[in-house]
C-alpha cells in the first residue's frame, strides 16, 4: 500500500486524532469514581482497537506511542514510574492485540481482542507492581485485579464492536484505505 | 466481524477465566506456605521471611545476639552468652526447628506463614 | 536546551536519582515536603484524599509480607515495623515521583523532532475533544462520537501548543531546589 504525500499527511492527522481521543478517554476515566483504587476500565484502548481496523503496523505503533506519551505528559507522570506501568501495560496489550487481530481477525470480534489485550496488560502491570510497589504481596491482589480487568474488557470489547459495526467515520476511513 | 460475539471470543474468554482461576488457586494455596523466622527476645517479637538473606542483631539482657538468615537456613554465629549452646546448634531450615539462647532470652524458630499451625505452642521450654 | 521552558525538565532530571535511590523514610519525607512546596508555589493542587488512599493501599499490601519487629497484633494479623516502613517508603516515593514529574513538565517543554510535532498535533486535537463538551452518555453515544470525529477532522487543529503553563521557573530557584534535594540525600545517614 503506497500513500501519496497528501494521503500521508491525512493519515498523520488521523493517528493524532485517535491519539487525542485516547487521551480524552483517559481523562474521562481519571474522573470516573471507582469502587476499588487501581481499578482500570481501559477506556483509552477504544481508539487503539479502532486503529487496528485501518492502520498499518507502523502507524499503529505510532498511535500506541501517542497514547502512552500523551498520557504521561497530560497527567504529569512521564518521569515517574507510573509511566513504566503505563508503558509496560500498553506495550504488552498493543503487541498481543495486533497479533491476535492479524492472525485471527476473521474469527474473533473485539470482545476477544479486548480480553487478550487486557490480560496481557494486567499481567505486565502485576509484574511491575511486584517490583516497584507491593513486593511479594502483589500476587495476593492478582486475582481480584485480573477478574475486574476481565469484566471491564468484555464491556469495552462489546462497545468497541458496536462502534466498529456502526461508525460512519470509520467506514469512510476503511473506504479510504481500500482506495489507496 | 458482523456479529457482536463469535465462538472464538467465547473460547478466549473461557481460556482467560480458566487461567485466572488456576492462578488464583495456586496463589491462595501456596501463598500461605512461605516459611517465616520468628524470633522472641525479652518480651519482643520479630518476623522475617526465611527466603531473604538478612543479618540481625537481637537485643537481649546480656547484649545483642547475632542471627543470620542465609539461603533458607538460619543460624546464630555469635551471642553474648557463656555456654554458646545456641552457636553450636548450627543451622536450622525446616518448619518446627528452633534455636534457643537461654542466657540471653532469645528464641528463634521457623514456622509456616499461618500462625494457627499449632506446633509452636507444643514446644516445651 | 537553553530554552526557559526546559528549566524544570533539566532540574528535575538532576533531582530524579536522589529520589529514586532514597530508601529512608525521614529524608524521603523531607524531599516530598520540598516537592509539595514547589507545587504549591507553582499554583498546583495537592490531592490529599487521593494521596492518603495510595499510602493506605500500598502500605496495606506490603504489610502482608511480615518483616521486622512485631508492633501490634490485630485479629491474628501481625503488623511488623519493617513491612510498615517498606510500604510507607514505596507509597511516599511514588507520590514524590509524581510531583517531581509534574514539576518537570509544568512548562510544557518542547519535545524535538517529528515525534515531538506529532505530540503537538495530538494535543491540539485533544483540546478539540475537551472543548466539544462530549458527555459519556450511553444514549446515542456512538452516533454523537461519530459526528464529533467528522467535525474535528474538518476543523483540523493547527499544531500549536495552547496549554496554560504553570508559574515559570528561573535558573536560580531551580538549581537551589535541585541542590536542596541532594543535600537531603547526602545528609540522610546523619538524620
């Protein structure tokens, strides 16, 4: 797939927009009250999953970069090890979701993709939490952490699937890719 | 990608649930098995994990008894007592084993993480 | 790198190791105190409740791994001095790191290169999302989101940086803060 230079500029804007959307959802998630501290819904993964449907691997990696660094800058955690958690979790989930989508995209919906992504992200974060925050006790909080992660992933996956099926904006993007 | 969920999604979901289930079982079963070193001395108590190396100086009426935790073993290399029975006891490593330094009132024992294991109370002084 | 906007970034990078390698409670508290003062001077807010929650949760999990002198026993659960200290150090260090990090990017330092430009473009769209007033409302959310995406695409944000930065920092106070940080670190054994 080759893009003209104007097409490439458009694509850069689309990546930036999805990245901004991820930041916006991260901000929304920041504000939502949660029953358990450290519980995450992972709303910011919605644009990342949308990106799977029409971005190349390189563009997808750029989007992942924007999601992680943008959040680090907006929330001011770029130079703390909160950023390591974000980076580790996102890297694990982004890679696993990309592999799952490319290998089994025909047979699986975003519910499955989201579950795989959440599982990878949570395992990576538990490992980091053991090193930096909780010590051996991290394994004791693993089960509730993983179970809530599974539930929120299913909900987010259902929503993403709904969005991918009904969004006209995304349909226009995918049409654009096919034309190129 | 037309449907909301497909069979493969169910497979992934069940696989994730099973992995989490097995992990939880392992964690909550083995989590309580980690052995601890419990030290009583002159009315105070200390706890340390057996699997972390440490060098401790436990205060007793005669002075400080040195307790070393090393590679899963515990021993007393030195104590300010005259008979040095505690030093000659050597290394202990299994749950239920203990070293005592009567003159300096220091009692070191290895136990499971669960306090209700019971064998501790059966030790006769 | 002589840009004034990068002063907190450079000062913060100098301070970072003195915080990361701080394992003693008292000097850590002093460093955290200094960071809180800096934050307040810059007009930032301190979220007491969020911080307390972090301290309590992280410390509680650390207490599960008994270590050191037994302080209290509550319903068969023993609270040990060593575990308490480790938990407090870990949680307070996390909070201190977050404040230091926020100080470092308080002036929105310009990140160089094409990735830096991409970040700026992202922030201009982010502002578009914030100003859109999009509510997370399940009713017709997807449809409204769709409209917003089309709309933002039409008004392509110009890649500018319109964030309001916190109070600016000069070289001298920044250097003084960094020096104070290392003095606390170096005198830790004496405390």
